[in-house]
C-alpha cells in the first residue's frame, strides 16, 4: 500500500485508529475455545465488527508464536482474511525484527512477500544494514522503534549521545538510509511531551503510537504535538478494544470502543481544520 | 542446562564451537530437495556429523520463518532432534527478540518452554522490562546483543553515551537487572580489539561470538582478549561449516571443517594452561 492510499483512507474514515490483535486464549470469550481455530475466529469477528472505525490492524507476532505452528497458521489466516476482504486496510506485523543484512532480508521476505503485510516493525540497535533490507521493498513500510511506551525506554533510548538523546540520533541517522522514505517510527503515547521535539526531526513521517488507553497515554496530548497536515499518526489500541467484553457480545463491545475512539479522533481532526 | 554443565562439556570436548544452522534451500545440496523436509534432513545430517566437535547449535529463526509454516515445523523438528539425541548440547534460538514486558513473556515461553531451547538471543533497545521476562526462567540463558559483527554496529552501539560507548552502557546496566546471572552477550569477532575492554565490565560472562570465518574475524585474536578461566566463549561458525560442500559429501565436509576449528580451539586451550 502507498502512503497516499493510507492517508486517503484516514481522511475518508476520519480515523487514524490501529487495532492491536494481541490475542491471548486466556482472555477471549470462553465459548470460542470450542472452535477449530479460536484465535482466527476471534480476529475475524473483531475485524468484521471494527473495520469501519479503523484504518490499520496490528497483530503482535509474539502472541502467535506463543502457540507454535497453530499460532502461525492463525496469523496467516488473519492476514489473508484482511487482504482478501479489506484490502484498503493497512496491516502491520508487530515483530520488532532486526539482524545482519542477509538475515534481515529473510525476515523482510517472510513478512512482506510470503505473509503479505504492508509493514513490519523493526529494532534499530544493529544499525543501517539491519534495516535497509526491509526498506528495499516498494510500497512496503518499515516501522522502526524510536521511543517506546514502556519503562525500559529510559534505560537507553533517552540517554544522551553527545548532545542528543539516543532515540533522536536514531531518528536523525535513519533519515540518511537508502529508501528512508519507507520509514515510519514507533513513539509511545506515554511520552506525549516528547512529540514536539520528534516532529522537529521528522516533520512528516508517520508515527505508530502504542500506549493510549490501558498504558495511560492521552490521545489529545499525542495529537497536540504529533499531528501533521496528512495526520501522520496511527494510534494503536489493543486490550481496550478487543477485550471490551468477555461475553458473546464481545465483537459488538469492541465495535463500540472502536467507534468511541474514532469519534474522539474525528473531533480532533475537525478541531484542527 | 546449567552454566556448569556447559563448561563441563566444553572442557570434555576441548571445544567452544557453536554451529550456526542458517539453512537456505538455495545453498543445500540439490539431491536433498527431493526429501519431504529438506531443511530438517540437512540439519540432522550436519548435527550427526559435527556433534563431537561442537558444544552448541544455533538456528537463526529468520531462515525458518522465511519458509512459513513449513519452516517452523523444520525448526521444531531440529530442536526436538537435538534435545532427544544430544541433550548435552547447548541450544540457542537466534531470534533477537524484545518487546514490552507481558509480550516478551510470550516470546520467552515460546522459545524456552514450548520449543525447549536452552537460550535465546534478545535485543537491548527497549531496556530492562523487555529482557527480564526472559531472565526469569531457571537454567535458561538470555543472550543479549552488545556489540554485533556487522557494519551497522557503528551506527549506534559504539556511539558515546556520556563517557562510555552505548554497548558498554548496555553491558553495565544489564548487570543490575533481576536474575542477570542468566545473561550472556553477543560480541562480534570482527571487533576483537574491543574484547579487553568488555572483559573489564563482564569478566566472567559467556560471550557468543559470531563473525569468525566468512565475516573475517580471527579466532586467535578473540581468544587473546576474550577467554576466561572457564573459557567463557562460544564461537559461532555457520556458512564455513554447513556449506563446506554442496555435494553428497556435505556432512563429511562439514565434519572436517568443524574438526579443524575444534583442533584450533584445543591448541588455544592447551596454550593457556
């Protein structure tokens, strides 16, 4: 998917909501466990109920790997279902991969070509040649960790490297990499006060923003400093939407939560017009 | 496996060789492609032929994920084969994972419990709560990226954070994490001159050392500065061993290469006695 397609979908839906498909069998409604593939059944119901309010879906691969081969099959079915039924939706494999050049190429091929995701998250620690193999794919997007939403973000990411924090060095350095126009960045909502500085370095790039809701980040604060003229944000919510109810009405409850977020987003977009 | 078991195996075999099982179907002998599971057939032959010279095997998960479900099945069969037939061998899932706390727990469970690896490689960028879930497993080992063997290592890892390079901050900070005695570190052989400084920070920890052979690192140089009284090194070779021949004699050729490395290692161990 091109960035222009993503922007047009955001404007059409008046939403920049990404739904995190982090499926834990201990948290899905019990009646689903009788199904042949409860994870896929759960995802399908959530997607069908929420797709008019969301522009992106983001399965975190850890939740699928945790169920071994069965989990990978569920992931494959989920991405195929999205691509077949909702090709206008932006898909994110939240995999946080990164390895030396020829090995990163393997990951890129697996997520972009074989599974058919529009984007994949990557870790920056190994530098340029660990990320460029992902950037080489046309109309695919590489979402690099910059400033994450967790406590541990303060261990290294915010440490000063010369005059700038490490995450700013990561942003700045990555702009020079080949095909860097295919880069987006992960910036946690729990660090909303950092968005103004971040926009000075990458004024136009899309940011994938976890941490709104369950982790305590504020949508309003994120938008205040993070919004660009093309929106430039994908705000993720996982638990707050997909586990809104543990009963047979789980999909309906998820739709209501997604709709609430979409309405909040619409109000913010209206406000800046 | 306990660290004591690993050390005893190293001393018994007079080897600290780790064989990297990075299987690429374009590089394995052609006659194997007729087999039902060529990747597993290849691994099994390599393991059977080289196990007396090696103390560890390290499949890089990217090479398996690249083949989708089939690849995961081959990985599962490989680790099961190792655990059933050579339980004295130390196994490493080279996965370079890392995510926020509850998500890292998923990865840890997948690799340690479900697949039954002795260790897994992780990335440090997200800090303490992304690594501690791995450290919580008893008699399992977490091998954190410190200074990698690729060019991109100079993008961030060697940048000065205050008075110390980032990779040194990573080493120093991680020592304070809960169960840090379960940590080992990745340090590339291509940066042998850094080992002396590294040993000042972590005098006893095991280091997993890629980059000898194909990538140009020298075993002698690595050992000069990296060896400890309990050896403290696992030196990895992948392509140099597993692709020593593309013919029917591939396993025999791999054994010869592994034996050559083991003899070099024995000579070095004899030399420091």
